[in-house]
């Protein structure tokens, strides 16, 4: 006859299955939120990506820029103009420079003029041209300003994250 095993109830464990299940639910919610932030970041909601990229067209001319920027990170604005006779002008309000620095412009302008709180850059060009501006956000917040390329207006807006 096999020996009977006796169980001693000396170890008392306090089981709280409701608390355990609540912890699992909170953990699943946390993982879901983390996954949503990862997807939003991949799409460009916090910087470079397809959701952030914006193209504005006015006839044959266009402006391409990032809507979402990060503080002290660089981004690029591309201005495209067609059918230029001799000079391409790019006008930027000075208020824009309180949020963003232009760190590079290619090609270099032949001259620039400040008039009525607007900086106007002049580029010698004929036919079709592109201007590449590298910018760096220096202040967080929202900025929306009216740029002018050869008398065509574009409203460029950025949301700058800290």
C-alpha cells in the first residue's frame, strides 16, 4: 500500500486574483499606449516622416517642409520655382526668425534686404530653380508665417516640440 502524503497547511498565501487581473489590464493598456506612440513617431508626428511632410503648390511653384520640428534639430525647406526671368526672390518675415534659425541656404543669395520686418533674399536665376534652406528650431511653440516666392504667398507652419 502506497504511503499517504500529508499536506501541512503551515504556509499561508494570500491570493488576490482580482488585484492580479487588474495589474494585467493596466500592463496591457500601458503596452498599447507605448505601441501607439511608436507608430505615431514612425509616421512622423514628432518629426521627420510622411505625416509631418507638407507640400504647398501655387501654380508651378511649390514649397516642401516639415510641419513638426524638435527643439535644436535641423530640417529642410525646399522652394521650387519655375519660369524665372532673371531673379528669384524669397521673402521671410522677421518674426519667423524668433523661432527658427536658417543655418544654410543653397545656392547662396546674391544679396538680401530687410524692409518692413521682412527679409528678402535675391537669387540670380533663369528658367527653373530650387532653393534649399536648412533650418534649426531654437524655441518651442507654434509658428505660422507667410513666405513669398516671386510674389506668390505660402503659409508655412511648424509645431516645435521641446
